[in-house]
C-alpha cells in the first residue's frame, strides 16, 4: 500500500478515524446509515428530517432556477440573503449586523466553521476549547488547523459543563472557544450562568468565541434561544454560525452563514473564498424567503419537534432506557445500561438486525481518552415523522 503524506492523516486521527494500519475508517454515520439501508431499519441515527420543509421555500428555489439564477453568486452571498440574515438577527435577538460587512454566506454551517477555524487558528501553539461530546467536525477541523483541542466534559444526565472545568480549560493559549448551543449530540441548552462564564473567560484571555447555533429555532418547553452574541461584551469577539438546513428541513441545500465583527468576517472570507468560493445560487433567495416567514412558522417547528421529542422519550422509557431531557436540537440521549448494555457501539451495531432501529453511540462524539465515560449512552434523532417514531418505539419495546 502507498504511504500518502499530507494533512489527511491529522484530520482522520483528529476525528478518531485513523486505524492502527494507517487506513481511514468510515464515520459512524456512514456505517450506521449503511446498516439502515441494508436492513431497512428505521434511521434514528443521522440527523436529517424525513419530510420536506415549507412549500414556499421549495417553490422559491424552483422559481430562482427558472429565472436563471444559476451562475456564481457574489462571494459574500446574495444581498437579499445577507439582508434577510441581518433582519432575522434583529427580529429574534435585537442584534444589529451590517449585511454588507458583518454577514458571510457559506456552504452550510460546516464551511463557516471550517473557514473560521482555519482563518483564526495558527498551529500547535493555539488551543481550541470545545465541549465534549462534540459535533465530529470540530475535532477534525481543529486537527486540520494543527491546533490543540482542549475539551470540557458535559456529563450525563443534564450535560451542563462544570464551571470550574471551564475555567481550567480556558487560558491565554486559548485562541477559540467553540460553542454549540443548542447542543448536538446531547440536546442540552446551556444555562445563562454557563454563557456568562464563557464570555467572561473569552474576555479575560482574549479568545474569540465561535458559536454554532444551527438549532437556534429548535428550543423546547417555552424557552427562547439566547445567542451568545447578545451577552454584554460578547458581540465584538463572537462569530455566530447558523444555517438553513435544520430550520427549514433543507439539510441537502447547504446554505449557511456567519455573522460577527467586520474584521473577523473578513478573515473568515479570506479562507472561505478558496474553499468553495460560493455555492447554491438558487437556494440563497429561497432561504432568504424562509428567514422572513412569520412567527407562527418558527413557533410551529419548535412545537412540532417538541411533540416528536416527547414521542421518542416515551418510547425510550417504555423500552427500559433511562433518558436525558433534551431542551433543544434534533437529539435525545438515552442510557442503555438498564438494558444490560455495556458497550453502546456494539449495541448500536446489533440494533438494526435485532429490532430494526438505527441509533448512534455517544462515543462517536468523544475523543479516545474519554470514551469509557460515555460507553453506554446512545443518541436518537427525533426529527422524523410521528408514525416513524411510534413504530420505532414499538420495535424498541421488543428489547425488554
Ligand atoms: C452542531 C452542528 N453543526 C453543524 C452542522 C452542519 O450544518 P450544515 O449542514 O449547515 O453544514 C450540524 C449538522 O448535523 C450540526 O449538528
């Protein structure tokens, strides 16, 4: 076999996918979605909705194609979408962002995160602080940037960080604090105490906050999302990342954006323009239309997903799992130890054959050093049709 040099090895290792023999394993999502396809199991693994979003948004994309909006859009994104993002930040959060200088459209939240990390981190002297478990791209991208990943544990069952752990993790070496709120995979929504401490630490150590808020409209139990950038002192050092994928059930369109101070946005643009340059011309006006939908739409998607979370919770509890209470996001974490499970990865590998359901072990979101602490936890996605969740609950009950 050829030995290939290059950054891929660092990225694969950062994501925990580099085998001892030097080959790269598929991600757990590819493995489990492959199992779902092969066995016909219900896929509560990968976080994508199984229903289309609002017809007006889908129609807007078709109309944009018919109008001929099929060539490169401007590098920062079309003005209509940048304006819609700016209006959205003001309408929901009272934040003021200049559509010309403080908004950048990206190929999903993923590209915004990649460009921000690559732009602002410079090698092994720089540390990136993340909460663990983490969305898998964070560790991979920090590794690509050559930075050291410093993790703050989120522990079962409430998955709020301990403030002393947070204080110990953030130092003068911290370049970025990467936050995800609402949080994938745990469903946690951070408390105001956590948010305040994050901003205080960032100010004290002159770190930049990158906050991934792709689940901003999927917060439950009557709570409203509170972006980190709205906290006193935060806006000048915060890049806020979001995307249309989760809010409008268009995960395949990959229209994302990042907002923040003009100098930080310029730095992100310097990298982003050589990653994809631009993407998704006809989808940009469609997502702009989505962001301008009325309040009923936004309240409706949170209420819908809350109902589905409750269906999933009831099903998991009836099947004998202990459950965490997801306050937001697509996901709910279940403790499988009461079912006699000692290794959630092995359990998830068997689950499709045993009962026809796919789920993801939480160890997929944890670095090798800490996997033992999460060994029996499983992530289930609630962003599926009611009948799918009801049928999944019926099947999971067979585990008892
Ligand atoms: C926390 C988090 N950030 C980012 C993404 C990716 O967003 P996008 O599809 O807009 O790149 C996801 C998708 O699952 C996610 O869960």
